């Protein structure tokens, strides 16, 4: 985290302005008492990115280079590709489920056969 110079501002005011926790401590030495302040800057990250290492074959490297050529960073291209692949997998599962449901629907199958018979009867001879 980057912070600008306080330019002589009071540390207590700076801490309050930035929401930092201010801790005052007193340290005793053999001949005097020193008072000092420290400011603790704490950030809690709810989600932290996890690094993953992968080995890419030539085809995957060429694809990654094409994505990077669009201006995407390497990390962004990989993240978006993984998310897109998972989405396509979910779409294929949903489609397969719909096809299975239609194949199991006897009424729908009878309607499809009736429509096919009608289309065949309307076809021009020859």
C-alpha cells in the first residue's frame, strides 16, 4: 500500500484520517523515559488470488499469445479462459439434460412424428 508523505502532519491526525490503528507506548531506559508512537496499518483481504502453475503445450501457448495480442495480461487471459471453459461445460450439461428430458417425453415424440409426417405430405413430388 502506498502512502504519501505527511509533510509534518500530526501522526494521530493522519491515523484518524486513514482509519489506522494508533498505539502509544512508553519505553523506559536506564536514564530516561522515551515516549513514542507507532501506527499499525492493517488491511484484511476477503479474497486473495491463488497462484497456480500450469504447463502449456504448443497449441495452448499459441492460443495464449493470441489472447495477449488483444491487450489482455497473461493472468487475465488464463482466468477468462478457465471461466469460459467451465461455462461451456455447464451449458453442454444443461443441453444434454434437456435432450434427455425431451427424449423421455412420449407426448413430445408423438408430436415430432406427426409434424414430420405433415411435412412429408406437403413436400412437392419428385
